[in-house]
C-alpha cells in the first residue's frame, strides 16, 4: 500500500561536502498530521522542497500518491515561513490567488476565498490591504489561501515561526480546526517541539546535518485538541520531554560533524 507521501532512502547532496539529507525514509497516510523537528540546517526545508518538486536531483525515491513530485502539482500546497502576501492585492484577492493561478473561475474562487477568510476569523476584512493587517492576521490570510487550494497534501514550513506565543497558539488551534474540517494531509516543519507535539499524530526527529531520522514518535493525545489546554496537560508535557531528550542527544552525538 502506498501512502500520500512515500520517501525512501532520500539523500540530497548540494555539493561534494554538503549532504543536506541522508537516507530519509517516511510514509504519510491520508489525513495524517506529521511534523518534522530538527536543528537549524538539518535538511527540513530540503525534504519539503523535494516534495514540492523544487529539488529534482536526489538519490532514493520520492512519491506523492504514487507519482514523482513535480513543481506546480495541484495535489500539493506549500505554505512558507514568512507570509508571502502580495502587497497590491486585498485579503480576498490574496486568499484566492492560488485558485487564480490554477485557472479557477472568478465567481467560484471569490466565493471560496470569502468562505475561508470567514473561517479564519477575517470576515469583514476582504478588502483590506496586507499592510493594514497585523502579522497574525496576515498569517490567517496565508492559511486561508493554503486551504482555498483544495490540495490533498499541505507542506508547511514554520508557518507560525514569526508570531508571538499567544497568536501562535490561536493559529495552531485554527490550523487543527481547518485540518479536521477540510480533511487534508499535513507535513509540518518546525523548530518548536511543543508546537510539533500539540499538532501532530507523529513527530519525526532529525539529527543535525546530514539530516537522518532519529525517531518517529507517535503522539497519542486524543482529538479534538485544544493547544491552549494542552500546555498544562501532564501527558503532553511527558511527550514533550521524551522528544526533547531525543533531540538533545542527537545534537550532542553529532557535535563536530561536518557533512
Ligand atoms: N540550494 C542550496 N544550495 C546549497 N546548499 C543548500 C541549498 N539549500 C540548502 N542548503 C544547505 O543544506 C542544508 C540543509 O538546509 P535546509 O534549508 O533544508 O535546513 P533546515 O533544516 O530547513 O534549516 P532551518 O531550520 O534553519 O530552516 C544546510 O546546510 C544548507 O546550507
Ligand atoms: Mg528551513
């Protein structure tokens, strides 16, 4: 049985001396939420870039739903670390931008974008320019745009990295709600172990570069979850502690490695 994502022995070398990802194997099944954590430079973004079809030279195998990744694949939506809203487009026009690129009819895309903006708490802000929105509101628009696409697989690279702790928790809860109601499969990259545990079904811990998988930890916290309430849940804190230990051992064991 193949997964939505099938990576097998993925190895990405950028030069003789830089191996970014080493023998990385991962399967994701429909409607799973899986996070990858690991120290800076360990190859997290590289893995997402392979799946987005942006890196085509690698060893091993990469498949999305049984096919090789290609750039612009409508089954895949990619949400980046910083919001990448177009400053000359309103919130609604930004939210519907991906649909426009995919050639969807204007009435349909506006309707869908308005619905998603409302779901992320921005009803009434359809005509607002990005510069008039707070950072958290801008990321809400970016979330709306990502979910507007109706892609089965969402690749998310530290989408809440630039937000303050309170706003981050709000948007994490919002993401879980959208993920549940819109039925997507998510591969989520973050530095933040707490965020990874709170959101995910599984947390993949990577070693420092060259990034290998140190552990694939199942998060057996019940759903639906409230990220806010989890912060004081003993089971959550316990899992966080376990993953933190693996993460730290990985960093200590490979201290001094170059490639
Ligand atoms: N296009 C490229 N050319 C050369 N080296 C690259 C390229 N992209 C990434 N690298 C190198 O590959 C390694 C992994 O980079 P990557 O961006 O995947 O790390 P990361 O885990 O996402 O880090 P961060 O947490 O800081 O975002 C790094 O050492 C980086 O310098
Ligand atoms: Mg990165």
